[in-house]
């Protein structure tokens, strides 16, 4: 590979590192080309980009992007999953779901979220988080519950009075017949 190509690749990886919200590093050994393409397709549907990187070039890009903490993950064959969407758990979820479905060991090495390194265990925990939409719905339900309870309590006396008046009206109708 010519020096210009290497410089261009380092620049591309640097840009991706700066733009992405989360990175998950995995060992891709044992995956066939078809399996890798199937994995890429699943990741792309979730706004995640999978890139097999040369470790030396990725280390230069990590230095350039100010992510020196990423370097320990760049040992051996490495594929980096870059998450760009709103849901930071997507790369971890897709990789671990794919691993579970295919029974292939992707060898998750760790990851990087904002300015924090993530261990393999933290990546696994991240993959088990519900989606952003589910978390928002849960939060809204939690916020709405006290208001609904208060409304029910406040409507109780009015409903009771309505039932008493309806009973009295039926009683008066019964007397007039």
C-alpha cells in the first residue's frame, strides 16, 4: 500500500472516530466473507458501520483523534463497529445478537463510549439495555402515574356525588309511578 493511501486511510478512520458516538472492537477471526457481509448488513440497518482496520493505521488515527485509550484494543485481527445513531447500545446489541444467532465467537475486546473505555463486561451490559424509545416510554409512564393517581383521587368525590344523585332521581321516579 502506497504511503498516500495509508495517509488517506488514517484520515478516514480519524474522521470516523471523531464523528461516532460509540465504538465496539471485536476479533473477526473465523468469519467467512458471507458471514461478515451478513453482519455488515445487520449493522448498517442500525446506523452502525463495521470496518476491518489495520492496527498500525488505527493507532495513528486514534492518536490523531485524541483517543489514545483505544490503542490496547488494537491487537490482533480487529474489526471496529462505529455507532452513529441515537441509540448507543446498537453496535453492542447487533454484534452480540449475531454472535448468539450464529454461535460464532466474535471475541468482543471492549469499546469506547464518549471519553470512557468500556470493558467486555460493560459492552455486554450495554447490549442488554432497552432501546431509547422503550426507556423514554418508561420514563413518561413513570412521570404520568402520579398525575393519573391524583386525578383519580380528585374525581372520587364527584363520582360518588353523581351516583347518590342518580340513585335519588331513580328513587323519586319510583315514587311518582
